[in-house]
């Protein structure tokens, strides 16, 4: 049976009411210079409207909804969005669900702001580390997420979209324990380990009679097109690329809990460890906890072994592993956040944005996962440890692109597998880790056959 589709005109709910005539014209312009902007807006909007239709194949979603269209209508009193052939699941009795409406206009807000105010603005020098950090700050501030932050209480939760039911229930229990301790949650905003902690926290907040809890979702265009925001997200921010998204997590967040996942979760782990291993960050407190149910104990044993063989003991000292104990995770995080609060007070750093954290340009520069760039990655132990982490992060980022992102999937179809080569031990350890992800069905959603997008060259 074919999927039900709906045409509708939508009024914004809170996030964005007015666009300039030039901004509207850019979105409606089909010329080469602006068509990419409209395509970006259309693909992200379709992902938001496809809430509940969780897929991890952006190309498949776009091809399934070829007739979908969305247009901005400028009016004297503000703007409306006109959608044609939108998924009916985004509506109730012909009216768009309010949370989806909010997410849809958040997409419009962030894409317009990044394009007009950041990317095309000479005042933001995106060739420097300071300029990139400044851009991330302005995007987050424009989204209004800092209004919640008057103390360090935002816990970033990372983990996979393709996890077992046991692992999902565990992420909910951890979120519940964090919520009971009046902590807020930030995730990548999708399903699985990104939804579970938020869902658990809503119950914890409810018991504490907290009615303004923050459930922040941070994403980027290539990811959101494959992982639509879960319905609990009440603050959605779309950063221009994966590097700015990762920086937003660690600048806005105060601590991180990592749950089991696949290549994307490993990318995130390598990012935060690489940042914390920079010599300038040696004394900056930033609690990082890896946690899983007992049935997934081996997952973090494999991750810990991989980190030990590639980045060494100093990297292992920057996190703790807690298995099958949600209450301990929450207590340790609360203890760690107290250190964060004291440090920032003593050093006059803001609670809402971690300005003092040094992020090397290697972690900020946009990495385009082309076949050439993937094959030329320097994966050698001769590099400084934090720089090796940066290149390993890029390798896993490329695998994520080849797995789920529209442009990555099409590149693999056209040119074949990405090839990765480097230090023999590093490549052997990477191969072992990736094969374990495949065998545990962590690379694609359950029931979906995984066809590798990469090849390890030894």
C-alpha cells in the first residue's frame, strides 16, 4: 500500500517568524549558486517530516519521496511554509504535530543563518581556529540554547542508532538517574542511544517536578537526513558540518556519557579523546564515562583495547568505564560536574560555553570523505597522539558517510570502496574493531544487510 501524503501550509511555532526578501529569494532561486541551498533545506525538512520512519539511508529516503516539495511563502505578517506530498505521519487530523513544526522551522532558521551570517560573511574567518569557534558560538546563541545554562548541568550522551533493546532500555535508565539529579540531556537527536537518555530524563525530571528540562539535539545536514530528530528534542540545532557539530557538543556540554554504538560513536570517542589529549587541556576537568549493560561489557572492552593500542595509556586515563550501574554513572557524572563548576568559577570561564578548551585546527577543519582524502590519511604512530586521534576520527567519519549519507553512498556506488592504509598495528586493530561492529549489527539498522563501504589495506 502506498504511503499517505499531505499538502499543507504551516505557520511557525516560536523559532522563526520573519525572513528578509533576499533570504526567501535565495531559497526559491533554482540557479546553480542557490540550488544547493534549496536542496539542503529540502532534504533536512523531509527528514524532520519523516519522524518515526527511522532509516539510516539518506539516499533511500530522498528517492522514496521524489515528489516532496517545500516552499517559503513571504507575507506581510511573517512567513509560512508550504509543503506538498509530505508524509502523513507528521500530521494529526490534518494539522502538523507541534514538535515537528518546531523542528521544521529550526531547520530553516539554522540553514539560513549559517548560509547568510556565517559561511558568506568575511567577519567570520573560518580559516582560523578562533574563527571557527566563534562561528559555532554564534550558531548556538542564535538558536537560543544558552538561556537554560546557569550552572554546569548539560550531559552529552553519545551512542548508536542501531542498538539492542537491552541497550536501549539501559540508556533510558541512565537518563532517568541523570534526570533525578536535575541534569539536562544533549544527544545527536536521533533514535536508539540518542533517544533513550532523553526519554529516561523526562521521567526523572517529572518526579522532580522540573517542567523546563532541556533536551538538546545537535546535528548536521548529512546526519539529520538519515536520522530524523526524535520527538523528545525541545531544542534542535543544525550545524553546517560534522566538525562544527562535534565542537558544539564539547563547547556547550559539561560532561559526556558514551553508550555502545558503531563507527559514528567511535568517531565521537576519538574526537573527545583527541581534544582532551592536547597538552593545553591537561588540567581542564571534563568527565567522560563509557557505560553499557552487562550483556554489552565486551563492547567497551574492545573499544578500550583499541584506544590502548592506538592512542595509549594517557588516553585511557581520560575516561572511566562503568558497566551495568546507571545510578553510579549519574553519581560519578554529578561529582565530575562539581569539578567543572569549580574550575570555571576559578578561571572565570562561562558555564554556557567552554571557551578555555583548546581545540586544535585538525579537529575543526572540514574533512570531505572523498576516495582520495580517505586513502591519503596519515595513520601513523609517528604523529603526536592527539593528531593521530584526529586522523583516526576522520577515517571513521568517512565510514559513517559511506554508510548513511547521501553523497557518501553515491560516491561508493560510483567509485567503489574507500581504501584505508597506515601503520600495520593500527590497521589491524581498526579491522578487528570494525568487523566486531558488523557482526554485532552496529553498522546498520536491524534487519538491514550491511555492505562495507571501506577496505583496509595492510
